[in-house]
C-alpha cells in the first residue's frame, strides 16, 4: 500500500566541485526543487563508498543519488571513472538481490547545470513516489 | 591419482630436521569421516599426521597473518586456489616470500560432501572410498556404487582454471598434472543458478534472497574462511562507525553484510567456494561472488585474480569504460 502524500527521503551525495556547485547554483538562481532531498557534500564522487549507500538505505532513505562531474571533467582527473565502475557493479549486485535498483541513481551534473540538478531530483522524486517507502531495504528499527 | 601423502611427509620431515623451516602447515585427518583439518607440524614426530587428500578444503595462507607465525619460517601446502590467495597477499606485502617455503600440490579438485551424501543410502561413517582413474567407487556394507567425478566434485573445482600452482612460483611441486574429470564445464554450467536467478522477476529474486539471507547468523565464518579477505581492521569489526549490531532479525542488516562482503572481494575472489562450504546455514554465498566476477569479466575483460599480472579491474578506471548511467539522457 502506498500511503497518501508520501514524501520520499532522498540522500544525494554531491561532488564538491561539480554537483554541489550545481545545486548551489539552483539555490542562487531560485530554482525550486523538491525539499525532501538531503545533500551530503563529498570531496569527489569516488569518495562515496558502497557502505555509505547501504547505510543510507538501512537508516531510512527511500532513494540514494550519487552525483559527480561529467566523465572527463573530474577535478582529480579520474575520480568519476572509478565511481562509474564501482556503482555499476553495485547496481548489478543489488538488482541480482532483488533490492529495487531503481532507488539508486548515478548522475553526472556539472557546476552550471542547475536546471539538470532540478530536473534530476524532480524526476527521481516522482519515481520514488511511485515505488513507495523502501521497506525492503530498511532496518525496521530505525524509527521511520 | 597418485597419493602424495608419503612424499609430503618426507619433505616435511626433511625441512623440519634441517631447520629450514620452523613449522609445516598442512592438513591432518579430522574427527568426522572425510574431513581434513588444518594442522601445524612443529616437530619431527608431528609429521606422520600430515596428509593431503580430496577433502583438504581450507586455504592455509591466512594463518600466516596470525601473530603466532610472525617472523617464523613457514612451509605451506598449496593447491591452485590457495596459491592464488597467497599471491594476492604477497602482492600486497602482507607476507614476506623469503619467510615461506611453498609446497605446491597437484590438485584435481575436492569432493563435495553434500553431493556424496546424495549418492549413497548409508551414512558416511560406514563407507569407504576408492579413487579410481575416472570414477569414484563408494562401498559400504549395503551397496557398492561407482560415480563419475563430475557428479561429486565441488562445482568450484569443475570451473577451476588454475588447479595447480606454476612450477616456477613454488619451491617444490608434488604429484602429477591432470584433471580428475574429462568433462570440460564452463563457469555458466557450473553455476547454473545464477542464470536461473537472473531470469526471475525482481519480486521473485527478492523473495529468493530473503529466504536465503534471513538464515544468516552473522557468524562471519564466510569472512574468516576467505583467503582474500585480509584487511587489517575489518569494516565489520570497526566500532566507529559501527555498521552492524548483533540483532539478526533485520533483513536490512543481512543485506548490508552480504552486499559489502561480496563487493569488497569482487575483483579478488579466487573462486575456491570456501565461503559457501563453511556456511552453517548453507547460504549460496558463492553465487554473489560469481555474479560479480561475471559482470566484471563482461564489462572490463577477463581477469583471474592471483594469476594475471595486470591490475585488478576495480583498482583503475578508464575514460572509455561503458557508461550505463548516461544512456537514458541521450
């Protein structure tokens, strides 16, 4: 059963150099994006470890987004290539375990793509609203 | 198949006598039928307990990380998969090659006890095994059956591509090369369950794994038995942040543990199958590892951890890797 007015909780890991700047620009440009996204700033998208994502799901996130620089634009040259390899592997593993891989997305958003940040979050929010609460991957004791 | 136990004992005695090594790590007969347990021969008298047979499952290389063996000269009995595990440890400078004397053995696969039990009515206590050239003869007071090796060998061994350490890499090699079965099986055939699970829809997959993972007692046997799971401080032993607690009622915690465990050894797994073998609840953990190996091989080219000299697929990344995340936007 999907509850009425379900507002999903989204955790977004944003790379300091691109996606966080993109989100910042969305703010200064007064673009309105869904407020249920919680942004965590990370030095690089490759800083995001698999356990961070799993931990977010365990403790109440309905969706997790990893946002980094476009391939080729990484501040540290190759960081997002590593992200790509790792996250692809994680996605195939979670899908193999039937853990709703749609709840986890990876996007490349650069510092001036405020509109893309907005549309990505909106789109993801809609997907999660359709999917409902993430009961399959949540620790039931987390109090959410 | 030639029995190498006697040769092994001679070598071990020689090594201990001449003080070349302080201890010989090998296998001895266990208390259960068809069980070989790790055994450390420290004196000349211990040597007669050493054996090597088709039930010598466990990898011994992880004992080297124990404080007990630090700074000592150790001789090690190695099958192909054990060597791969050790090679990863050597590459990471976890152990010093100069302190080791490696006794490679020609492995032709180990027997799977659960498969063996299905073939006979009698209990394992009552049976005797005879290893013939292409068949295994099982005899008990009730029956005499002959089964081909591929029916009773471990599935991991049927898929094995590196059954014996290379001659140049070990100090001595025992036995003669050859395969126990003539049937060549591909990895997909050996792990047919992966294909079956992939074909299920998401809900079925979730239910399947829910049933499997909910049995987990979080005993960490799979982690401890794994020859490549060698972090100095394991993520699950860390106290800050402490990711898991002792409550085993939450599926989310099981998912967390098994996803992270499989992921952390994804490009290091040597495919020995010890994780599933030691699992007291018979959770098919090797399927997670094999699935990841399959994905890695599919996208980044085939790579055998502990054999190939090239860097592991997750230790580097390239600009022209496939990008599954941008596709939908184009």
